[in-house]
């Protein structure tokens, strides 16, 4: 059965990215994601040769193998689109949550970009409908993550924790609230890999009114 | 050789405690620490019978066995003192960092409370001098943790991550910055147990001036 997985890399203090696209934002991006770039599995998904075979590489490959469609935010799309190229690393439909609708873009290798203007729930539903037995990945940014948690749409949280405390940047969870159950914890060379089943999420800032998912 | 260990329990979003001592503060305290109270090893340290033998209990016991003197903040001391009783769970010298000096208090079972008024560095030095081959634990609160990290006094960070996202409360790390290396990651029933060697800490808010420890 298709699960909706919130999957992101964060620092040990829960930072998912920089505040801005300047040099410090780039340093934060590198600190959180730098461990991933040398991995054989990651390079393979990017269409590159070589790379390190390691616990991190195998963890990354195992996760990626489960993933079908992805949901991403507009900022992430605008930032990534020029880099993802004509044969993007998704190899599956990507649903971009945006206020500005536009026509679907088809790419090589199974990737397409569809633009969803009627909210996170609709975006997740469209991704689910295209999943064909695979899981749906909510890949970022932080706004997508927090909206999906608040709406009770997340089945699993998959975190890669980079070994750094940043003390600045954008926290992944913000005011989100959730009760979880850890189902996977593996120490890699570059990151700790944690997977949590989501048991209950509560609307942000209203701890007194728990709302069961499922 | 004696190491200085910052050891605390936090939520997955890095919250170490509540903002206040009201009902919500208590709920946060329970969410972060509730997994610990049924453990056999924890109950034993508290002078209580029974409890669960589990991965969490063994992890807690292994950590506790390494610990000699502890350094705690004044707020934590004032909050805990009435509960810790005549035979407190520390069984070692405790150094309380405070602005209000007072005479040393001796208790049964090896615990004593000494009050240090000349800063975190002096408190850690006094604890080190009393360690007798064991490690020094910085047990909280958040202010002790952040002061010690900023001063480059921490050798290892030992976190128990409770399976909850709180979305409110006091973050452990605040503006702290550090480069780490994970040396231990174990999935327990109630918490994930992570240990990190501290490689470099940087003064908070000044990322451009790294300062090597050691």
C-alpha cells in the first residue's frame, strides 16, 4: 500500500536549509547535504559514474527504491529545475504545489512536472493516484513538510541527520506537532538514518486537541 | 581520560524542556522524559525496585556507569532538589552553576552539592578535578549546555531522542554551532540513543571564525 513519506536531510538541531541563497545559505546546504554527493547510489540516480559504496549509499538506495511520485514546493522547483536537466533524477511524476498554474512539462526517463494550485491535500492525492504501488515522497521544502503534517497527510518521516549543529537557518518542523514511533535507526558514515511511523499529528499550536490520522 | 559529556533527552525537533512550570510545561517534560521512568536501570539509580529490562534500560545503564561528577544549572537544581531527597541519584559530587554562592551541602550515598559562582569553565574544571577517571556530565539545563558548547568545553554530546515533535518549548542548541562525528546510534523502544564526538565548536552567531577545541 502506498505510504506518504516526508523525507529530508537535517542538521542535528533540525535545520533543513538556509534563510537565503547567499554564501551562508550555500554553506548550510553543504553542511546538511554534503555527505550525500559522493554516494554511489546518489550519483547513479543523477546519471553519474562511480562514487562510494557505503552504509549511507545503501540506505539511500533502499529508500529511493521505494519512492514513486514526489511532491515538491514551488521554491524548490524553481531552484532545482535548471539543474535537474532533460533526464531528471526523479524518473517519476513530480507534483509542484504552487499558486501559479502552468501546463504539465514532460521530460525524459519518466519524469514529468505537474503544477497543482488547489492545495497540499490535492497534490498528495494526485501523487497517490500516480503511485502504482510505490510510495509518495514529500521532498521539500519546509513549507510542504509543515503543511502536510498539519493536514495529517504524512504516514512516515524519514530523516537523514547530518553531524552538525548549525544554530541558524530554517527548522524543518517549525510549530508542527506529532507523536511518532521509531521503526529504523542506522548509523552511517556521513549521516544517521532515522525512520518514524507517524501515529498522531496535531494542528500546530493547539496541543490540547489531538486529532488521530488514519 | 575524563571526558566532558553533554547528556540530555530531547524531542525529534530538538526541544529540551517547557517554557514554564505550568500544565503544558509538564506535558513537554513527560513527552521528552516519560520513556525513561519505567526503565529498570533508571529506577535502580533512583533507589526503586523493578522496572523494564530493555534496550533503553541497558543504554541508560551503560551511560550512567561512565559518569562521575555532574554540572547542573541553578534552575535545574532549585527544581530538582526537593525531589532528589537525602540519598540523591547522583552518587557523586554535583557542581551547581549559580550567581548566588552558598556553602557545600553533603548528602548520603556520595552526593554533594557545591555552588560555583565564577562561570561555566570553573564549574567544569572543578568537576574534572573530582572525576577520578570517570566522565563529567553536563546534565542541564539548556543554558549550561549552550554556555559549555560556546566555550569549547564539551567532548561528547549524548542525546536521547524521544519519538515526538513538540513544536514549542526550549530548544537544546539555540544558536550553538558544532561539527560532530557520530560514534553511536542505537534504536531503543522509547528513544533513539545517539552519541557524537565534538570536533569543532564555533562561538554562537559567528560562523566565520571557527575555533578548534583541543
